[in-house]
C-alpha cells in the first residue's frame, strides 16, 4: 500500500466512523459498512506498524487533523499485544526474520574505525559518526545519509574557516557558533 492508498483508506475509515457515530446510523449501521470498517482497521494498523514515521504529503490541514484523529483512535483500539501478535505470528514472521538477517549482514560489514592519532576527531564528529553508523545498522538508510551529509558539511565548513579566516565570518554565525543560515552550502 502506498501513501496515496493510505490517504484514501484513512479518509474512508474517517467517513465510516462519522456514519457510525451519528445518532441515526449508530444502531442501524449496515453490514457492508461494518464489514468495511473491520477490513480497513487492521489494514491501516498494519501499514502504520510497518511504515512508522513515513512522510505523507497532504495540503489540507483539516484532512490532516481528521486522519490523525483516526490514527489516534486506532492506536487506542489495539493494545500492544495485538501488535506483538501481528509481528511475531501469522504472516509477518518474515518481518522479524528479515530484520534480524539484514541486521546481521550489516553488522558483519561494519569494522571498527581505527584512528592513529589520539584526539584527531572532536566529540561532535564522534556523535554524528556513531549515530550514522547505528542508523545504517538498523536499516535507516536515509537517516544515515542525512547524518553523513551533516558530517561532511561540518568538516568542509570547519576546514574552510581554518584555511581562510574570512570564511569564518561568512560560514559561522558568531552569536550562536552554528552555521550561518544566510550563507548556504551552495554558496
């Protein structure tokens, strides 16, 4: 299921919930609507468990609020045991097996990074490096790439400042000692 599909399914479930909780429909909800609710809820929940934190583009803020309400309701309806059962049992045993298998493959690829000079790196670099390594190890490739880009930007900015002091005033905001937002990486 893609992001367009999850958007449509969240909208449909929200419509069905509205129908279900109106005074006229609450008792008389037809079997087709009940069946559709019972079909959508586990599908959407499975999607949310398998794709946590996914970026879903939606322009309409009212629709975002509505969909978040549906998601909040789903998380309250299902308890953690339901999630464990889905991940560890039934058709999803591949999820855990694949995750552990992929983790082990990546763990075997990672070797310690040896440095021959003590204190050659600063603590900020070490923190970035460790976070990027862990992100990649746990399969968060995009997070690892973002962290690596941050490391490179910092290294380039700091090296430029060492080469020419004039760059320091352009690249680093003197008040916060952070990157100057007016002087971007493109510059």
